[in-house]
């Protein structure tokens, strides 16, 4: 027995069997034809005049011929046409005031159908959920009487080897060949009434008709289907649905995953990521490379961030996020749909940070690098060089002194560029590290929020599934 917390989901809506069935359909999987059974029950509850449809699995043609015949009618044309129906395909038989045939659907003016509001389907194979039958009578061996699937009644149609000496028939046995012979004799001549009565009684067809009347009684049909639905829900709830205690255990496991991710991500930031950024910047963009790579700053650092920003953390994030997104308290064989790794990575604060840094921060850093180079070259280094040239040629200063003057300007520019670039790149790195730290906090918070929402959603569904079963049990007593 499964135990549930006393904290239940309150439902103040008026009780309605149709609403309860529809809720059960929304909360459980379509196993053992559950949705079709619910549809049949819903239709019958909404429209009480809906005919009861009985599936005859593996029945001989003589069975329906015997039951539906009107041997006292003066016109037997519809009956003769009905007997010519195919026995290779499933055949649907309904009542109509005149004979009509459309494909494998026969509308016949049978008194038997008109008095009982019934329909029959002659089935070659059991295909519940597709044929619209409320219950089945099986004449085949080996068909399981599985009430979790559909209401099925077992019967045997004994072959007639000798009309003069019929085999003794048990309670669940009939000989439709004898009963059809009796009907044919009565149609042939009313004078055969005596032999008709004898053969008809020996065939046990009357007992079979009593069974049909009993199982097609509306209350019986509804209660049988209700029981079948309820047992199906019980089985699904026991096998596939978590208990609240099991969900609480899962809650602790997921929260541990998130906590571990947070701890490992901060460790990766302080060790691997900072070291990676510092080493990459020193190797790829020392200050002197700005002279010929200032326009490539964005692309160079973007390459650094492409695979280097908390690589392990992003991989672990996709795992934890997948555990949350794919989790369900109702475990079926089918794999649940959840977002792919790329989708998960595309919707978190770390990947958003990387895009923003590449598109905005690195572009600004590149613009400042170009500005540093241009200002120092145009306002310091180039002027000193230009002063040294006429000083040596026009004003007859010594070449040594003018070379020194030019070198002074160049080295002053080098010094200023190195200082300004170091200041800019250090500011960029510290800003990147701080934004990354905050992004980790945001991701951690969003993981907890996602799981909290999922946990409450699944906890509510656990209660609702149990309530759906209880509601059907109460409706069964209506």
C-alpha cells in the first residue's frame, strides 16, 4: 500500500463524473486503452442513449445470423444479404429501419437490436481502443481475461457434427450452427415450428442471449468500465508514480547536485579560469603587439573565451539542468523530452555573459587599444621623430643628440602604451572575473528556482493522481 502525506490538494469544485474522468486522462498514460475507455464512459454519461457496442472475437457468422434473424417476417431480403457479408474482415452491425450497407458497416432492421439498443462488431483480432466496443465476448482460446485492459467474457461455440445428436453443452457453451439451422427451418415453413423449438433449445442460444442482455445492461457496462479504469490507474500509480517520500529523497539528491556545481564552479573560476585568462593575455597580446594587432583585440580575446570560460562548469551545468528538466514523478518506459545540451547551454547566465563580453566589452577594449596606440604615436612618438629630423639637417644639431631625442619620444611612448594598456587590460580582466562570479551566483539561483518549481509541480501531480483514483472510486458508487 502506498502512503501519502496528509497535505492534500484542496478541490472545492462540485463533483462531476465526466470531469473526474477527464482529469484522470490528463494525469495518467494511455496504457491498456485507458483513454478509449474514458472516452466511452464520458460519451455514455453525457448521452445515455448511446448504443452499447459488444465485440464478438472469433465468432462464427452463424452466431449473429441466429440472433438477429426475424424468421416470422414475410420479407427476408435483408437477412439474405446480411448472410453474404465477408468473414475475412471486421464487421460492424447496427440497427436501422431499413437495410443499408456501407463497406463493412451493416445497418439491419433486426427486432433484436431495436429492442436492446445494441451494436455488434465481429472481430478477427482483439483491437481494443480502436473498435469502440464497451465489452467483448471471446470465442478464442488463450485470450487473457485482463480486467485492467477491457471487460472480456469467455464463451465457446461448439461445432455441430450431428444435428440429430448434439453434444451436451455447458453453461458457457453454445452451438450457433444448430440455432441457425433452426432459424432456416422456420423461415422455410411455419410448419417447422416444433423442430425449430427443439433445435433452438438444444443450441443454448437462449442462454447466450441472456448473457448478452446481462452484460449490456447500462449499469453493468458502466461499472465494468469504471472498475477497469480504476484498476488501470491503481496499477500505473503503484508502478510508475513516485510517493512523496521518494520525491523528497530525489529533492535532496538534486539539491546536492546544485550545491556541488556551485562549489566546483567557484573553484574553477579561482584556479583554472583566472590562470587561463592571465596566461592567454600575456602570450597573445603583450603591449608591444598592439602596434600591429590593435584592430584584432576583440577577435583574439573572443578566441580565448570561446572554449576557455569555465568549460567544466558548463558541462556539469548541462548535466544538472538535464536532471531537472527531464525529471518526472511518473516514470514510464518512454524517454521524456527535455532540452538538448545546446539548448540548455544557450539559456543560462554564463553563456549570456560570454556573448555580452564578446559583443560589448571586448569591442570597447579594442577601441581603447586603438585609441592608446593612435594617441601615443601621433602626440608623442611621431612628433619627437619629426623634431629630430630637421634638428639634425636644418639646425645642425649633432646626429647623436637628435637620435637621442627621437629615441626619448619613442621610449616615452612605449612606457605610456605599456602602462595604459596594462591598466586597461587589468580593468577588463577584473571586471570579467567579477561578472563571471556573479553569473555563477545567478546560475546557481536559477537552478534552485527551476528545481523548486519542478518539485512543487510534481508533488502536486502525485496528490492529484491519488485524488483522481479516489474520485473514481466514489463515482463508482453513483
